[in-house]
């Protein structure tokens, strides 16, 4: 899937294991963004890639730069055709690629794909409450905060709250 001339989205490949391993275990990603628990081995990442390539309920892509190097990943998880719903996930793993608008552009592509191609009714997304960057991005994409979940994840010696966001197809169409 083409994102823009500077980067693109494609299925994860075995060659992506090293890049994914590095950022899935990155202390900032684990602690501040709350995306992953850390402590993953190369074999775990390889197994995850294999499972995602076989999954019928998830669409996952890596985000690559012009040189084809993996800088993050995104996806639609838990796609439920009957209810027309899925969970949007987006993570820019490469520290040098963060805060450059890539997440917003990729998020808009995922929204268009979800609602115009898959004809989903709603998308949800979650972010650790402390991750104000993710919350700001979701609001920019048109998501509304729907709920707060208390003390969901144990990080850095304390429990962390999470926020749940959602957007409906008709809300996306009116953006």
C-alpha cells in the first residue's frame, strides 16, 4: 500500500525481524508509549510476523522509508465483519522518524482503507493515558475519547491508565 513518495506500507517480511525487534524492545516504546511489554526475543518477533501473515482477523503492515527499511508498523486488529469493527494500531518505532507527520498520514490512509474499502462501521484505538502524543494524534484523525480504563498496565513500578477512542464511518465521512 502506497503511503507517499517518502515511505510505504507493505506486509511484514522475515527481513523486518531485526528492526521490529529493536523497536518492540525500545525502552521509550515500552515505557512511554506503552505499546508493548518489551523483553521480546528475535524468535518472538519472527513468530509474530508469521502469525500476522496468516491471520484472517488482522491486517498488519510495516511502514518503510524510501530505502525499504522498516521504521514502524500499523494495522487493523480484531476485524469483525459482522459488527463492522476493528482496532487501529500505529507505532513509529524508529526514533528519528517520529514527530514528522508520518503517523498522521498513515492514520488517514488506514481510516480511508477501513471505511471506504472494507466498509467498516467503527474503529477503536487505545493509548496509555500518559502518551499525550498518541491521544493528540487520534483526536487529529477524528477519534473521540470514549472511555478511560483504570490501572490496566504495570509499567515503571506503577499501574497505568489507558484511554479508549472511537470513530464511526459517518464521522469520518464528515471530516
